[in-house]
């Protein structure tokens, strides 16, 4: 029996895989496998609806949010966020200018162009390599405008010897003021809730991003690719939450986004955006179009949606009324089990990150004696404890503790960690 701790794609609960294998060949005795049916069939729509319902129920998603199934993975959303949110920002400015200038199109255009030049900001909190990549994508997409619109409100490396591993106090973040004199504010504040490569997780929703009376609404965008469904989330604090499915939701292939509906409303006409100097969102990344088409603008991999639905259903059955809070307790207990062994053997292991931001999902540590790190990994493999090698960019060990990793497998890892430490000490 393999115990798999890979960072993604992650394992899938075996019963779901077994049902999936059957559904892949012959779905509910229809004579067709799920990868063979039309995404426009009633079966597909039912699967889509059921999967959405599962997510709504687990996370208590309010009515004023839509759930989108997208292509392009988390990386695709790095771009989608910029295209869609800049368009939303421009539309707000255009409407305001319209109130002032009526149908003087030239004056409206000039006003919005000016405002864009002086006030457009995209705030990024960079706490690891995925938020860094997202900010770099934003910068390069807006580069043709000849200006850097990305405001790095936080680069956590600056206060941690050049590497990720901590989240400095909020009062040191340099967010664009929410209620700038212009009333423009930033187009959004972006952060990654759990940094998969570096093992840094926000302990909770940042307090300074809480909506405050009298302020412009801060639109918070969050990448939850690697800790989705592992703890409670107050969805209404976010404008958009997105994540690739391949860690805690299902298999590689689909990307989920939970988007506040008012952001799916009016968009500026593409010609206006082009005159202002920004691209209109490519159709496949355009949340408004995807939403209007119930995520079926183009061919959606229904098999993957079904797997996600089954994973959600299994969580609902397992945790009942406690919903995702039940999974949060399990995730915390599993993570604590591993960290406890690491912390009680400080002569052999070193968790690499500050205690208050240690990820529950991606537990990153070093075997202190560099000569034995390879041995640690090789012996783990022999015991069928797999996928423990750290990301190639940071090295070390990374034990991923996604929802599909059972407490039994975590116990096996903890036993091995203890036994290895005892041997090294002898
Ligand atoms: N964001 C996070 C937190 C991730 O862990 C990953 C991938 O592991 C990505 C984004 C990129 O996702 P994808 O490979 O689906 O583009």
C-alpha cells in the first residue's frame, strides 16, 4: 500500500477512483463512458449542477456568488484575474465619467485614460513562488502600457534573509490606500492562501483586508489551489476565490472559481478597452462569458467535474452538518501529528518556516545533516512513503497533507520520522 505525499496532482480517495474507473467505461449502465458523452447533454448538466451544489453546501457559498469551471489551471487564472479585474476597474471609471460628461465620448475616453495612467494599481502580497508568479504575469500582461501597475504590497523575502518562510506584520504591508483621493483604489488585492512550494499558509484572513465602513470596497482575490476545502472560508470576504482541482478537489483538468456576481455584470465594450489601451479578456478566460454559459461556453471535461462532485459528496457524507469545519479539524490534527515529531527531534529535523505560518497542507522541512537527506528519502521510498521530495527550486523534504491523505498514512510517516531520528542519534 503506497502512502502518497506528493504536492500535486494529489491522490484521490480510493473509493472515488474505483467508482470513477467504472464510470469511465460505462456510466450508470448507459453504455457510454463519462468521457464520451456530450458536455451539452442533460446528464452533463446534472453532473455540473450536483457538483456546484456540493461546493455551495460545504462552503456555505452565498447566493450572490457564481461557481465557474474553467480551463488553464491556476496559472490560467493568474492571467484571467488581470484581464477581468482591470476591465471591471475600467468600467467603474467609465460609468463615473459618463455621469459627468454625458454622451461626450471623447471626454469620457480621455478621463478614463488619465485615471488609468495615474491610479490603476494591482496590489500583490508575495509570500511564496506562486503569488510571485501571479504578480509577474500581471506585470507582463500590462507591460505594453509602458508602466508598471503592479504594487508589491508585500514581498516576504525582504524580511527573511531573501527567502520565503514568514509573513511580516500587516502594518508593514504597503497596500494602495482603499479610499485614495481619486476614489479609485486598487483594482484588487491578491494573495495566495497556501504557498505549495514554500509551505507558507496564511493563518487566517488578513485583518487589514476586512471591509471597513466608509471605505471603498477592497476586492480580494485569493488563490486557494492547495488548501481549498481544508478549512472554513468566509466566502463573502472575497471577490474571487480560485483554485486548480488537482489537490483537494479532484483530478487535473478543471479549475474552479467562486466569483461575486456583481463582477460578472457590465463590462466595457471591447472597443473602449482597446482605446484605453488594455486588452479585453480572451473569451476562454472571460468570467462573464463563462458564467453566462453555465461553464459550457466550450467543451468541459465532464468526467473531471464528476470526480470533483464525488470528492465533495464524500466530504459531505463524512462530516455531515459540520461540513468543512469537520475537514478542518482532521487537517489540523494530521498536520500537528507531523509537526510534533519534527519539533520533538530538533537535532535531526528542521521545519523551514516560521511557526505561525507553517502550512498545514505542505509540510516543508530539512533533515539537518545534509548527507542524510537522500538516505531519508530513499528509505522512505522503500517503505512506500512516496512523493516526499521537496520542490526542485527549494530542495529539502515536503510532506503534502491534502484531504486524501489518511490519518493512517500520516501515522506511518510519523513513525518513520521518529524511527529515523532515533537511528541517527545512536
Ligand atoms: N497556485 C498554487 C498555489 C499552486 O500550488 C499551483 C500549482 O501547483 C498553481 C497555482 C498553478 O496551478 P496549475 O499548475 O494548475 O496552473
